[in-house]
């Protein structure tokens, strides 16, 4: 089943056409990595699919429900329902600094999903344990390392039971020795068949964890295919040039 279907979407900021007729699909349980140079439109693409930015043209269907069709958006209530199926983990964690770890993970469960506090806390405690952070429930974000904060933000996203998780460079704000923890968590989620779209600069990680790699440049996909093919044996000149700059 297609969890994400993006058809010929376009997005500009003023004169700057950032997404040019982009199309792609992601199937249930698939892990897709998006790689590409800085400024190529990767974050904007994730922000459009998660409804943090609006597209000007094209269609997006999430979990079988149309969010925008030919540039026309659904009504707010239906949109809200669709957006609940989608989790986004940011580069800079975006935790609420004045809330404890526990409250960061329970807040949306209680106010958006209308779960009872005890149920939300129970779910949060299980996720914290899964993230190896069971002793941090009462800590504040500033008391945690970057890697721990990122694991809290992953727990927060998972607490809402998303059908697909998006990661925008989840390790790029972390010291190299902390990125391993995040990669381990993502690897574990992949083995549980969580559908994930991961924008990353960690090429070896993309090769290992992703079923498919999309290479983006100047607002369009230049090349895509099984991770090993695209990364070890790129066909397009622009993909070759990008990968050789990184190695
Ligand atoms: P990437 O994530 O691949 O580095 P981005 O999606 O962040 O690329 O940016 C793509 C282009 O869109 C860049 O030229 C950037 O300057 C521009 N851009 C991104 N967000 C905004 C915004 N909110 N307002 C204006 N321009 C933006
Ligand atoms: Mg970006």
C-alpha cells in the first residue's frame, strides 16, 4: 500500500522555484533516504508533505487520504486528521524547553489525541524505556545531551502513533560520537517496519538502512533506486559529483 503519494508538486519562495514538479511514492514499511546538496529543497519537500508549508500545484495523498489535489487543500478538520498520521523529527529537536521530558511526550497525546493523562504517561514511559532514557522522565531538555534530546523528540513523535515518520537530518546537529545512538534507534524502527523518509548526509547510514535512495538537486529528483545501486554505482553525473565530494 502507498503511504505517501506525491504528484507533480511545485513550491516557490518569491522568484525562487524550490520544488519543481516533484513526484514520488513511498510504500508501507519502506525506508527511503533523500540525499542531496544543501539548498536543493530537501527540507522544503518534507515541510510540504507534513503541511508546514503549502504547495502551489500538484497533489499529495497520505495514507490513502488526499491532503491537496491539484493545488487545492482540504478543509482544516480533515487536514488535521491526515496530519496526525505523520510525524516529523527535526534537525534541532524542537523540544519545549520549559517542559520536562515526560510533559514533552505527553502534551500532544493529551491535548491533540485527547488521551487521559495516565494513559499518555504510560505510553511515554514505555517509549522512554525503548529509547534508553527511562531515568530522564523528570529532566528538562537543557539537562540532556543532543543525542538524548533527539531520542526524546523521536519518542514524542512515536507517541502519536504515526503511520509514517519523517526525519530531517536527525544527526547533523550532533557530535559524531552521539550520532550512533540515533542511527541505532532508526535502525530498530526500520526492523519493526516503520515507514520512514530520512533526509541525511550520512551516506553509509543511508546505504545500510534505506531500501531506496533519492538524490535531489535544484528542486528535482535526479536519480533514484535501491540504496546500494545509487550510492555505489550512480549513473548520473550530478549524483557522481555529489557523492565524490562527500567521500
Ligand atoms: P535543503 O534542505 O536541501 O538544504 P531547503 O529546502 O532548506 O534546502 O531550501 C531550498 C531553497 O529554498 C533554498 O534556496 C532556501 O534558501 C529556500 N528557502 C527555504 N525556506 C525558505 C523560506 N521560508 N523562505 C524563503 N526561502 C526559503
Ligand atoms: Mg535542509
